C-alpha cells in the first residue's frame, strides 16, 4: 500500500482501559488499547511465533502474549520481557475525533 490510510477503529467510549480491540486493515493486523486515556496501536501478530496479541492481557501499557508470555509495551512496540531477544513490533498512530478512533496505516 502506498501512502497513508486512515481507518476507523471504533468508538473511544467502547475502548476502556484493560480491554484489547483489534482490526484488520490495509493488509495489517492491529491491536488497540487505551493506556491512561490515550490510545495506542501495535501489530497484532506476535513476532515470536505468531500469536494474536488481542487474545492476551493488558495491564497499563504492558500487553502479555497469550502463547508464551512475552511482554510488549503497546505504546512503543518494544519488548519488555522474554527469555530471548525479539524484534520490536510495528506501531501505528491513533487519532481521536470526538468519539471516533482512527488508525493511520503506513
Ligand atoms: S507467540 Fe508470543 S511469546 Fe510466543
């Protein structure tokens, strides 16, 4: 995909802290969370072995993979904990307009 696409995720009011939302758009799988009233989006497929991260758990900014427990920072895509080094997950910018959340797909 060339350029930037703005894709509707859903309503901010349906995205409380502690809940993981996911969408598929522009060939990307994306997981979205509310961290302290701000919204963050990251690639939904764990680069360790391919788990869907929206089936994991989020506490604050820390998303735990449902398969082998890697801990990801959804605000940066950085790995917080795992026994081996993993690549950083891609992150995406989330914009809020009134009660609508949009993700920018690059
Ligand atoms: S697939 Fe995520 S930690 Fe293994």
